[in-house]
C-alpha cells in the first residue's frame, strides 16, 4: 500500500534502490541518471515516477527545463549516492574541491529540498578512501546542516538476498534516532541455487527474449521473484568458444582456476579466473559483468536474469539496452530486497515528522 512519503533517487541507475522503496510503499517522485539505458529501464519499471536523463556534472539550477517539473515537489527523503570516483580531498571541504562536482550537485539537492532523511549508498572502500577523510567530510557536511549521522556496512546475504554483497550506507536524519534493521537470514542465508534453480533452460535459438516458466517454483524466494510475471526476459546466454566451455567444464561447483590442471591454471591471468558460483552458498558479489564468473552447473556465465534474481529483482523487472549495458545496470544496483528492508526501517522517522 502506498504511503505519503515522497522520495527522489539520485544516480538512480536501473532503480534497484527505488524498487525496494516502492515495494515498501514510498512514492518515488523521480530518478535522475546520465545513462540512457538505465533511465529507460527506470521508466519502464517505475511507471508512476519521472525518469530524468540528466548529467549531474553539469552546472544547473532548479529552473533547468529537465528539473522544472520536480522543482516545487515536497521531498521527504533523498536516496542514492554519488559514485565513489566523484570524491577527492583537495579543498578544505568536499564542496570546495572543484573535482567533487557530483558531490556538490548532490548537496544542491539536499539544500533545495531539505529532506527529513538522506540515504547515501556506496562501496565499503569509501570508508578508507584518503585514510577515512572522505567519509568524515561527508558526515561533517551533513552534521553542519543539522543532520545526525548513522553509518554501517551491511551484507545483503543477511537480509534475505542470496548474495554476499557488502555496501556502506550513510543514513542522515533530522533529530530523530535511527535504529538499523536486524539481520533476517543470519542463521540460514539463501543460496545461489535457491535463487535460480527454477529458471528455464536457455533456448537462444528461439531468437526472442522471453521464456515462459516451465516448472513450478521450488521455494518461497522463487515464488516471490515470480510475482506478477508469466515468464522471464533478459535470459540469453553469452556465446562462449568451445575452448572456454571445455575449460570451465573441468571446474566443479564452487571451484576456480585452482581446480584446473596446472597447464590451464594461467590461461586467464586474473585472481577471479574460472570461478564457478557455489550452489550451496550465497553467491559472490554480482558486479558489472565480465567473463570470469560462471554458473554453478552450466558451462557458461550467468544470464542477466540469473544475475537479477541473485540481486533480488523480481522477474517482472525488465532491463533495457544491449546485454553489456543490462549486466552493468544489474551489477550496479542496490538489491531491491535490501532497499525495502532499509526503507521499512526509516518509515517511522519520516512519519513522525510529516
Ligand atoms: C552505482 S550506480 C546506482 C545504482 C542504483 N542506486 C540502483 O540501485 O540501481 C551509479 C549510477 O550513477 C550514474 N552516474 C554516474 N555519473 C553520473 C552523472 N554525472 N550524472 C548522473 N548520473 C551519473 C551512473 O550512470 C550509474 O547508473
């Protein structure tokens, strides 16, 4: 059920975080991103929101034609964070360093909307970047504006997502105490197999990107993922060479290049080479896509849909753009289920101050 809390998602990508907030009942007014495919995906899957294609490294004010429509909207919470590369520490404050353009843009939104809560997500390395100076400056720039800060690195696998994915969340609140959500699946995290074992076999010869479900869901997670969907999109395999298929066939479930005969171990010179998912554990972090991480059983990399399942996107959430772009959008996202857990944990604070 919708609540009356308005939210804007900055650097929204495909909208993993927004999807979670929407599932928690928030009204996602708008998502802003400079990537065309991501914005197309965002619009397709957030039909009631404004998907705004906008480069936040540009100079702007809120009379800009792309922003005018949301200029006077009441915004209770701003979610999303500037990419980590957007931070440096040359000036005394983050806002003083001309290279921190994205952070400056971000703060412009905070000043304009004066939201009750801000949720900023980033990779955990943000905490050690410039020996912790960046995270300290983020915190002090919000505290100067009257916010209390809460920072924690969370592992998605403890919150109902079948994936070990650690991300750092800054939650800034006006006056109220915030309580972090308790882990929900600490005892028995979901596994890769729990997430994807019901997906139909690939039939790329059909030449179309839709497969109806061919079996019943095998567990509550698969049931949840199938909600509002008759089948799946974005489930097309990468074409591997025979040599690649032969080499990966020698790696067992959960193994990597170390399981290969010595002569083949150095065929790819990266430490993640020839890694297979482990069917019995939460998946490793889904990233923006490459050819080193393979399915636990099939001799191929996972499809975009398999990655999306592991990221906890419902099957009804469809990704636009070419395959490389789809993998990037999925890998960049905050898992919607974790987004929803965080959204639920914040609701009380916002409701109290509305
Ligand atoms: C980590 S992703 C965000 C993922 C998103 N929170 C989700 O859950 O799906 C970061 C996003 O920042 C966007 N971005 C990078 N530079 C940008 C800029 N100058 N202006 C607007 N968006 C930008 C990228 O296109 C990318 O989609």
